[in-house]
C-alpha cells in the first residue's frame, strides 16, 4: 500500500508484547517478546517479512518484551536492535543471546537523540514502570502527504508522568496499556505484595488509562484516529471492561470519534492505518 503509515499490535499480554509499525518502505518492531515463528507469521499476514525489518526497539528488559529465540532470529537476519543507553548493561546481564552478539554491533544504543531509519524517525521517552535500567515508550514519526504523523507506543507505564503526556500528545495512533480492573485485581487470589507491585510501579488500571487519555487529549491539537488498549491482564481484566472504561470517558468529553481498538495475547489487533 502506498502513502500510508500503519501500526499493528502483533500480540500483547504478560506473556509477550510486540508492535509492528511500517509504511511502504520501512518497517520496525517495538519489542520482540513473542516467539519467532509467531512474529514471522503475523508479519507475513501484514505483507511484511521479518528479514526485511529495519530495526527492533526495546522498551525494557522484562521477558515479556524480549524473547531470546526471536533475538537470535533477528541477529541471523542482521536486523539491528536498539535500546536506550540506560537499559543496555541490564539487557547484556540478563540475556546471553544479546551479550554474545553485542561485539558484532547487533545492539545499538539510543542517547537522547532521534534514530532515523530510512523514512521513519524514532524517539524514546522514559516512563516509570519498574524495570532495571528503566522503561521507555516510543514515538514513531513518518511523513504522509508532506505532513509529519506521529504514533506513540507505551505498553508498560505504571503511571503517566507530565513528560510522558507531552510525548504522547498529538499522536494519530496511540498504543497504551489498560492493564487491570481495580475490582478484579482486588478480588483475584493474588498475594498482597503482587497486587501492590501492580498498582505501584507496575501498570495502569482501566481508570488510570481513561484518565490519562483525557489528559493526553487535552494537551493535543488533534484527536487521534485510533487508540489501542494494550497489556490487558487475562486474570484481572477483560477487553470489554477496558474498552468501556476508556471509550465512555472519551465519549463523555466529546472525543467519541476516535476508534478504540482491542489487543490480544496471541492474535493481532486490527491494522491501524493513518491515511
Ligand atoms: Zn514490564
């Protein structure tokens, strides 16, 4: 397809996250926390090939964002990986597959400047999700009909800082976490320490996601065309609860024209195409 900028969440849950962003010449992944066979198949469905990816950008070191078999596959195809400098030492310590090939310049470090990959430009911004070395969201910029369009992906946030709000504002497509329903988390059989870890430093609840979207949109000059609700907990949430919470808040504030999309653990989201 010519003259488009598209996003598809290939899969999103605590067992694996990866999002594809592409136009007619350039394709990237944000995170590679799903297996290589699955990612390959889903990319093919989108008309993309894993071996043609221009780069893979890591948000943080948790294992639902870095699949070692996929890392080896990416390396085999000479696909460069990128991560913010703060998380590099932690990645190398945790993942043998990355440390082994680091000397071949497979892993590239991002230092506060945008990465230009062919026709896409990628910017990292920090979010407070608790992970060694920190956690990052990404803005991806591409040109369409002479105008710059922005896609923002942040699947693990914990809370939404003023800086993250500014980075995500004015995006055409936003992938944001809506991890748990507060009542379902409370009623779950999970130990108190785990509940507390999810609430503080872990993830955004549906209500926090909805509130964050309102704050992001209040700072934006444009309404996003699409929002995808990601990292939806299978034990403490449902896609319906997540959708109802964010969509009803947006509709109430006159922002009901934005399409709110579901994501799934092992099934791709709809393709979100900016035209
Ligand atoms: Zn995480």
